[in-house]
C-alpha cells in the first residue's frame, strides 16, 4: 500500500480521471439535448428536406421541357394551318 505523497498523487490522478469521464458524459448529454432542440425547432419551421427539394426541382425541369416541346409543336401546327388557309 502506498503512503505519503505518492498516495496523494494517486488519489488526485484518480479524481482527475473520474472528473474527465464525468465531463465527457456531460458533453455528450449536452450535445444530444442541443441536437434534439435544434431538430425540434427545424421541424417546427416547416422546412423542406434537400431530397424533397431536389425531387420537385427535377419535376419542374421536366415539366418546363415538356412545355417548351408542346409550345414548339403548337407553333408548327399553327404555321401549317396558316399555310393552308
């Protein structure tokens, strides 16, 4: 069994190790709470997720392309009717 200053240093080292472990645990708990709070706030803001935004964006691009094609087709048909008439 150790005595004197060596024992004091051992006890101090053990105390510091325990304190570091407790601090890490509190840090993890604080991060978890912050993450939960942030997620709750963002869900309350009714924001769109990136995947949903990209899907709708692709649909809009496709619809715009189809619109342009239909417009060109209508113009061609109108030109044919004008040429006949």
